């Protein structure tokens, strides 16, 4: 699909409008083009209600029309300067085109051909031992060797409960003879534990299972105490996800094997060496190549090739560094794992005619329109913005609210595995026990141990402390909160301080202030730019036609001085 062939109809369609009917009212003229009532309605239908502004229906319509006029002006200017030839536009559109085509191919050739039967679900449910919930005990040891010694003692007849109480480094479960305290489905266990115990029968003992505890790797010996039946409904969604992933992977593998046989890709070692050599000399950025060199093939296949330019583009998308491209082995892996599969899928998609799919072409037309506006703004507005250090400092001084950190709540937290222990620790803190000392003894949150259990709760960290952050909002300094049920167990905490701090004007503060100034200048520059386009392409609004479509009873307001939205 040629870019010009894709783009020009798209820009022409939006610049001239589509969907208008002969003889219907024209609400505005933009240069040589007209905006019909139908086209304005189509535009209005695409705007969420919450973004529509105006005290009356007529005012709402006028604001929408001004916004549509701005878009038409930009697209007219894009056509006039041949924005489709801009390198930034071409590169971004090519990436969008390739991505959309591959997505469509994967939907048609892979996803839509996958099916999962009830029998497969039932079989996977039993084969992966999701048909039962397990209760188990564990003995946590500091090394694998000690765990193996414990296994030998157990096989010789030692009592599991007594060994756990005497030897386990996990104090809470050790006090209960290692009992985890409840039944767990496979999907409620960590993947490592599930792999180690899910297949065991009641009474059997596991091999040593690695587990992180208090910032160190320990090894746990598990014993299955009991099992109860688990209904299929409890894990059916996860089973469908697993089977879909497995079947999708298998389908991709089969397709790739078939395409490799059909297209027979061959590596071009001399050109791979050239890419690696240039990458060694590139420093921080990716290597640059003249057009003639960028067209050299790194891999050839039936009716096609993958060039140096293609691989550099793929490396950019995959965030590869020049250092990685300097390694021939890494380049070959990039080709095998990413670039060749993507190219073969793309070639196959085109051979199937998917690049002519009407929905795909409509999506790419829309993307071309969006990119033309973005690139035009970047080229004629954003890149001209200049902000000085003095501008940044002035903005920082004039807008202290933008440089004040959100409230941070400091709390000493103790994370444990059972609600009963959490309740006891909460009561102890309420009675005056030192929360820092309790945290050192009991908490399972390894990242906070070296801070004596202290955690910082604010809008930036709340994703790591979901539930805890919300509960702490309602507490005063000195109050104890929890237990809060979290993914890792039960959390209790004492609020020790609440902070609202002014950010210093350091390098980071200056960087943020400069960013604010540049955004403000870009907004002002954009408004001025569009106003300039109104001089280049005269705009005339038909107030009566606009009032007619706004509904009965709407007064005709005089056309205001044009203002970009």
C-alpha cells in the first residue's frame, strides 16, 4: 500500500468533507471548501458530551463548528505543503500501517481460528490440579542443603510438626507446626509454590521450593495436610486464558514454520557485519545510514528482503541500543524473533488481500489524518518554542501550587499472613508498643525492613499500597489502622507523620518548570498559527443556517472574532 495512495484520499476526504447531500444547508466556508450541516452533525456525534461546551444549543454548535473549522484549516495547509512527504510523517505512518496490518492478520489467521471445547477445559482443569484446594504445612530453611537434610529426616520418620516448630525460620507458621492456616486453589499460590506442591497427594512431602523471605532466598519443604474439591467455576476463566495462550503460541509456531518453508529466508552475513561495525561506532544513538546503505538486505526471502533500514527501525521500536546492534548474535536474534516473523506475516497478509480490507483502510485513513495534524503542529509550532532558564524560574516563583508535593503520609507498617496475628499486633500498638520494633520482628514486607517498617503513602505510591493508602486517609497522626486485606496478607500500621512539602528549585524543578513554560508557549503559538491560517484561507460562517440546525427558539448571535479551540 503506497503512502501517497493511502494518504491523499484521506486528507482530501476530510478537507472537503464527506457525507453531505446536494442542496442541504452550508454552515461555513473554509477557503475553497464548504462545511455542510450533515458534516457538522457527524463531527458533533464523535465528540463526547462532556467535552461539549456552551450555555445554549446554538452556542454549543458554534463552538463545535469553530473546532471543525480549525481542523479543516490545518488539513488544507497540510495538503498545500505536501505534508505526506515529510519524513517524520512517512515514518510514523509506515509503523502504524505495519502494526494495523499485523493486528488484522493475527485476528484473522490466528485468534479467530482458535476454539476451546468443554472437554479441553475439563481435561486441563484436572491435569493442572485445579480440581482441588490444598492445605499444607511448610518448614522454611536458610539453604537448600539444610532443606534436603530435613527431607531426609522426615523420610526417616521425624515428625513434621515438631521439626517445623523447632527449625522453621518463618516464625508465624512455625509456631503452628508449619500450618499455612487455610485451603488454597492453585491460582492463589505463587507460581513457584504451585509448581512444587500442586501435584502432590495428601501426606506427601515436596522437594525444596525457593521462596523470598526477609530479602533473602530461603527453601521451603511442604507437606500436604488435606485437600477439598474445588469447583470448575472457581478457575474456569483462568483455564480459558491459559488454553487460549497455549493454542495461540502453537498456532503462531505452525504458521511460522510454514512461512519459513515457503519463503526460505537467508541471512546476508556481509551486510550484518556492516550493521554491527557501524553500531560499534555510533556511540549512544542508533547508527545512521545513507539511503543506498539502508536498502542493503540483511535477509532475503522469496519475493522480498529485510534491509538494514528495516532492522534499525525495528530496533528503535524495540528500544535496542547501538551496543546491542554491535553484536552479530543479537542482530540475528532480533531478525529471527521479531523482524523476520513480522515481515513474513506482513507479506502473507498482503498476499491474502488484507491490506485492502475496508475497515483497515478506514482506520489508516483516520490515522493519516491524525498524524498530519500532529506533524504539522510539531513542524510549524512546537519546534519553534524557546524557553529560557529565566522563564522557568519566573514560572516556578509565580506558581508555587504546581511545585508542592501531594500530601505524604508516613506510617510504620507490619505485614503478616494471618488476620488473627494482625489483630494482636494492632492491639499491641494501640496499647503503646513500639511499631518499629514490632515491624522488625514480624513484617513480611521485605522492602520496608531496613526502614523499620516505615512506608510512604501518597498518590505516586498508592499503586503499591492499595487499600492501605485509602484507609490511612481517614486517620490522624498517632492512630492505628487495619487490618487491611492485601494481596500479600494483612496489613496494620500506625500513622507517624503527614507532610506537604514545597519542591526545591533544583535540576528537576527547573526541568519541570521549563516543561510548563514550553507547553504554555506551544498553546499560545498554536492559537496564533491557526489564526494565521484564517487569513490565508478565509472563513465565513452562515449564522442563520447554524441557528436553524441548533433548533427552534435559538437567537442568531453575531459571528465572534475567530478563536481557535
